[in-house]
C-alpha cells in the first residue's frame, strides 16, 4: 500500500499514539498546505492554552480510532 498512511495497525499502544500525533499533524498540513503560513501561526497557537487543549483533543480522538483498529492491543 503506497502513501504516508499505509495502515492504522501498530505494534504497540505507544506506536499507536505516535501515529495519532502524525494524523493530527498531517490534518493541519493538508488543511493549510503553506509552510510559511503554518510557521507564522505556530507562534500564535503555541502560547494559547485553548489551542493546545484542542490539539490534544484531536490527538485523543485519533488515538481512540487507532486503538479500536488494533483491537485495543489485546
């Protein structure tokens, strides 16, 4: 399978969490493809507690999806 996301299956929960973060980052990159704009905005949201909490929520939802896809690593 080609592409940056060949599967949601991971060896461990830690690898699943890393994948959840990658999914969140790729979502931002696909939504705002300009490296320059993302770099400029990063300085704003990195000091905004609300934005950081929202980012954590996105990662948590992604991790839930990955955990389910992996049968919760049972």
